[in-house]
C-alpha cells in the first residue's frame, strides 16, 4: 500500500500528490497483473530422427508396398523446428501453442520384384530415386487443468496440418508423385513436473487421434532447464507415428523418432 506523509503547513499540495500517486497506481495495476499471469515462450532447435515404414499409393495389392529402407533407401536426417507459446489468465479462452516442423528425406534404392506406385509399374531394372516431404504446422488450443509450483497439466485440441509429397522416380519407368495435404484434429495433453529450487523440470506432451484404421501420434518427453535470465535449454526425444488406411488412395505406416535439443526464451 502506498503511504503519503502529509505536510500540515500546506494541506492542498500533499492532497494533489496523493491524487497523483493514486492515478499512477491505477495505471500500473493492470500492467503488473499481466506481468504476473501472462506467459510467453519462443524457442527452436534441431531434431535428429530415424525413419522407418512403408507406403502404397493407388493400389490395393499388398505386393505394391514400398519399404522405406529396403526398397527406397530413405535416409535418417537432422532438421529444425520452432514454436511459440502464449498463456494468459482469461478463463474462457484457451492458451495457444504454434509450432512448425520441417520433415523431409530422400534416398536411392531398388526392388527385387516389380511394383506399382500411382499406376506406374517399376521394374527390377529401375534405380529408384525417392523424395518424401511431410512438413507440419501445429496449432494447439489448450486449458491448464492443473497449474501450481510443482505440477502442471494441460488438455486441449491440436490442429495438425501436414503438407508435402512422396515422389518416386524410376530410371526407366518415370516419375510418380503422391501429394500430401491434410489437416488433422487431434487430442492434445501435456504434463510437467518441476524440481524445486533447481530450475529443472521433466515432462511430456503429445497429440493423438485414431479412427477407422487410421491413427497418428506425436509425442515428446523432455528435461527442461529455465535460468533466472529468461533463457532455457530443453533436451528430449520425439516420436511421430502415422498409420494410413486408404486415405486419399494412400496406405502405409510411417515412423520418425529420435533425440532433439532446443533453446528458448521465456517471459
């Protein structure tokens, strides 16, 4: 509480000073309140992932399934990601997390029996050059179900937009491209446990959906350190698994998983 020592020899002057301090206090109140409750975090890093799985396009025959490693020679890779998080005190409005992940790989391989991809038949004499792009943008809208100095639990909805393509080019047979452009609504949840007086916390968050033989998971487990100077470091593992059952003529299983590290600023 602000206190004012009155000068009784000049009563009107301290009265004006008191009004001045009250006005300043009223102006500062919403600012300090927002500083206490609004949280903002921005970060980015590198994800070192391994890829595995298979894919079939415009064919119902199991024999037309192309294995990522054995047939197409797709390589493991290291790529970047970034995110922004905004948390606020307004009860009815969800908090927001927006993230962007670049995900692409390529390879060269061959097959031991003829297979069809997108209506083009590739033979054993083909050298196959493949490019797979699955870039992702996530918009998570969530509520803090539990939030204290030790445990935090979030629950909400994640809209994941996947854009890219799977391109297979045979040295003899030609090229086929399977476009990928879909937005998937997913359940979002996050759990964080703080270790008092250390700046450290452990946690996990992820998104999940399953319907009609199709499913997708995107899960992260991490160890996070937040310093007293708004800068932090996070390290963990991330796994994306996608199962498709004739979605836009595409079927298959795709798996990307591996360790990551990131830096962030938190206010």
